[in-house]
């Protein structure tokens, strides 16, 4: 048991680290698992070790690792460090779309919406994936650029629907669009059930829970969001959904008395 009273567990990639200390692949995998289980400090430590072990000439690899550090600091609400690492990644690898995305998230947290939209537009130009278009549409809406946002959302929905049955899809973002913007709970649930047939990771469980809440099934939403939270995940969106579902369930129970 740790000092906090939680049971310590061996992380699955430990064998990779034992075989070759400083194994970057093992370090990054272990960091991801620590992030997933809510140990952000441990994830940052391992990702920093991976960065330190990466040869100087591997510019893109170092930019990716700096971007991951920025992402982890953003989850830890350390906007200053997140901005520093994301900017550093872009200094190493200009217009690196992953770093553009994280720096845009920093700008959103700072309520600098026009700057975030500019960064996300550049990211979409560099990597024209449907999920990147969705992020751009949301930033445009926050920036008050309604006509541009409406067009971007429409383009996103069309593209996301076309690829929704493929393994590589934007179904998480499509569910978010139907619940948060289009207010089409039935469509959100249909896509969520489709995605659940493929995977049961915490992010898919969160999407399913959120679509159930949008449909008014707060009891079902509570059951699903608790499955996602059980691993200790500290993703801000999942935690926000959990709070909203808990509030909705309380109101629903009070109304039924």
C-alpha cells in the first residue's frame, strides 16, 4: 500500500524498462498508463526521462515528447509550463500539428479564443482530420465567429458521418457534436452504441455516458461514467461530465419523489 492508502501496482511496460533501462518506448507507454490512472506527476517524470534519453538529432521525436509534456502540464493546470513546452516543440519542428493543438488548448484555457482558433486552423491545414475540424469549429464558436463556426460544424458532421463505420474515425467528436451543439441525443446514442461495439476505453465510456445523459437517462449515465472514473482518470472533460451527470441524477431523483 502507498502512503495515500491506495494499492501500488506494477505497470505493464516494466519488463521493457528492465530489459533496457532508458527504453524510450517503454517510458512513454508507462507514462501514458500513469496518466490514465491519474498519476500525472509520475507520468511527467517518465516522459521527461524519455525526452532526456532521446538523441539530439531526432528532432521530430523530441518535439513529440515536448508536446506530451505540454499535454500533461495542461492536465495538471500548469499553463505556464504547458505553454513553454508546446512553444519549444514548435521551435524544434515548426507547424507541428500536435504541438499546435496543445498550444491552442492553452490559449482556450486562457480565454484567448481568436488565437486558439488561428492555431487550430493552422493545425487543420497541416493535418486535415475530421476531429481537428471539430476542435476548430468549437474555437470559432467561442471566439464569437458564429457563421464560420456553423459552416465548420456542418463540414465536420458530413465528414465524420462518412467515416463513422471505419476503425479510424471521429466518433468521439461526433457524439460530442450531437450532444453539445446539435442537441440530437438519438443520433449521439446510435454512434455511441456503434463505437462501444469496437472498444470500451474510458473515453468511449465517457461518450456513452454523456449521450445517455443527453437522452435523460441519468441513472444509466451515472453507471457508465463511474466505469470510466474507476481507473482514476483525471481528464478535465470526463470529470466535468461526471459532475454534470451527478447533478442531473440528483435533480431527476428529487423530481420523482
